[in-house]
């Protein structure tokens, strides 16, 4: 362990922490934020959703 008083060691840690905080990059935005709303009001997307819904409904068991 390094020699020195507790106060000196804490001071050195605080200086190092301050230095490291300046190097930390801000967090990257979530990937979902980059794609959210890309297909808003896109007629092809809306058509694909309609076709998917029709397919899923066709796969459901029919009432007897």
C-alpha cells in the first residue's frame, strides 16, 4: 500500500476521479431512438401491417 496519510490518499483519489470524469464519453442514445418512427405514415408499411394482421386472423381456429 502507498505510504501517506489517509487525507493525502483521498485527495489523490479525488484528483484522479476528476481527471477520469473529464474523459468519460456521454452515453450513446439507444438504438431504438434511431429507428423509432422511421415508417410513420408509410403506405407500404401500413399495407404490410394489414397483410400480416389478415394472415394472423386467417390462422386462428374458426368457431364451430
